[in-house]
């Protein structure tokens, strides 16, 4: 798994590639915590190269969502692969995030 | 400091002495202002009242000199002037003026001989839309300072008014009218008309609020007593209904498929979908829950079973119920795409998602039963 972060104004852009399994989710969570400060209003995740997401990866997304949603912010997931999209759907999370 | 040091206002000796007292007591007035502002803020916050504004000020020296020039002989000493320190609490609703007044009464020593309810002073043919004015002292129990012996003796004024009263008073003040000065009748008539209109508007705002509160109370009672057929489905009623955790059982059943953790999320976004599907009352939601629970579980089992996903959100239960409802009633992929766009916003991905779900659900037993009647 690789993750790149870019913060501009209130927008945190993240590009995640590869498999987001339990171990790599821990790495991602640590990086998210580093970057997700109070100035961030929106988070956009480029998922075009995300091939797999585990429950731990879903927890990372929920952590981001729960941090920014109460402040009126949004979590946007872009270019989901069908596999990742299906996981989000069956857990009920697809209706929480903006999916583009 | 002597009268000679004072800025020249052309006042007589008596008024100049009062002005001198004012200067000497300025530190005390500043402390009074600070205490009053803090205490009022605390009282309003504790009572959970939503107010439009809280202002405090110390009368400026120029303004005091002007007042003394006009009616200085009325006052013996500075302590006869009760508005050197002034506070104003501006509420949204007229009944909250009385609530604030009661809080002020509990926190400060109110001088009832000087306090006036200007709201009740107007005769039928007079004009004005005024506020409630309390003249108060800071009680020793609130603050005592041996270096400022006058802190608890000097009085201050608290004005309590609605936002509309405030607008009227501010504009009236801005026009320069002072009581006792002859003003053209047309001017009085116009102010009178506006005052009446604002008073009516304040009454209407209060009425609207109390009607909404009555409605909410009624909804609460009906929901608590399970009279769902009498409760129209809307934001208030659905929110109240959700407090009963109606989908808890299904959520837990779904979670048990993989011993999943449940993350609490709101099901409110599904209200729009249900309204769009023609649900009219909470009884329709209850019917959805009771009649489709097994099918929704079957759908969740087909999706989650065989995976190792051990996290779901609580709103998945209603999502699955509505998915089944749409499919059972012939909504197909299009209906599902509508469900997703109403809850998650429009996206080309909604069609992909609808196709995936439809395909998987097509083989489930509930899809093979005859369509049912819609609520």
C-alpha cells in the first residue's frame, strides 16, 4: 500500500494505492492522524488504484468521516473499483460518503 | 482632581461636581460592567436560552455631560444616575424577556422603585414598543471589593427586549426624538404604526414557536404510545421515532453475521427516500420494518456472509429494508439508483452499485415472491 497526502487550504487529498489490509491500514491511520488537523474541512481520497479494502481500512475511513462530518465537512471517495465499492455498500458506508 | 481640571462643558458647579464623581468612580464602573456582563452571560448560558445579543457599556463622559446639562438639577449625586453602567439583553421571543427578567432578579438586587416595565406603559393612543428596564445593584454575595466600597451601592440598568423591540428602539433613537420635545403628528403616527406591526410580529413568532412545540409534544406522546398511524412522517416525527431505535434488532442480526462492530450513524437521510416512495405515516415505516425484516436480513447475509468484514454502520438496516422494499415492488436497478442518489448524492457510481446489488439480490427467495401492495 502506498499513500500520498497533499494539504491545500482546508482540503486534504489522499491517494491510496494497492491493498488496504490490517497492517497497511495501521500505517495509513498513523499518516491520517498526522495530517488530519483542525484546519481540514474536506478529505478527498483517490481510490482508482485501491484494489482491496479490509475492515481495518473501513475503520480508517470512518475515523476520517467522524472527525470532519460534525463540522459540516465531507469525505469524498473518487474512482472506486467495483470490489471496494461493493464493500462500502454492504456495510452501509456508501451512503455516508460522497462517491464520485 | 478639581473642577478646573475637567473638560469645559459649560455646566454649573453642581453638575461639574457630579461629573467629577463620575471620573473618580470610573474604575468602579468598569469593574461593575465586567461583573454584570460575565454574570448575565453565565445566567443565559446556564438557562440554555438562545439570545440575539448581550451588550454592556459605560456612559461616555460627553453623553453624561449632555444629560446633566438638560436635567442636572434632578440628581443630587452620581449615585442618583442609574444608567452610568448599562446592559442590554436582546432575545428572539417576547416570553424570553420575562425569563431573563426572572434570572436577573435572582442574581442581582433589583431596585423595584426605579425599575419599569415600559412594555406595559403605553396607553391605547400612545406610541412605542419598549423594553423592560431593571435598575439593579451587585449583591455582596456576587462580588465584594474593599478597595471599591461603592461597587455594591451604585446602581446600573439592565434593559431586556426582543430583537424587534431593539430595532424599533434603535431606529427611534436614531431619528433624534427625545420625550418632551414636540414632534410632528405624522412622525408619531408612523412610529406608532411600526410599533404595532412589530408587536404583532413578535406575538406571531411566539405563537409559531409554541405551536411547533405543541406539535412536537403531541408527536412525542403518540410515538411513545405506539400510535404510529396517527403520526405523519416528517423530520420531527422520524427523528423521534429513531430515538426508539426501531431498527436495532435488525442491525444486531446483521452484525452477528460476522460478529461485526456497529458504528452508530443516523438513518435520517432515508426519510427523503421513504417520502418519495409514498410513505405517509410512521405506521408505514413500522410496516416496512415488520414485513421486510427477514428479507433484509437475507439480503445482508448474502452480501456479508463469506466475507471477513467485521464493521457495519447502524443505518445499514434501513438501507437493506428499503433495498428489499424497492426490489419487491418492482423498482429494479433504477429504483435502487434513486435510493443511492437520494441518500449519497448523484454519482455515476450509483448505477454501478445498483447493478451489483440487483444482480446479487435476484437469486434471493424474496425476489421470487409476488409483488406486494405499497403502503
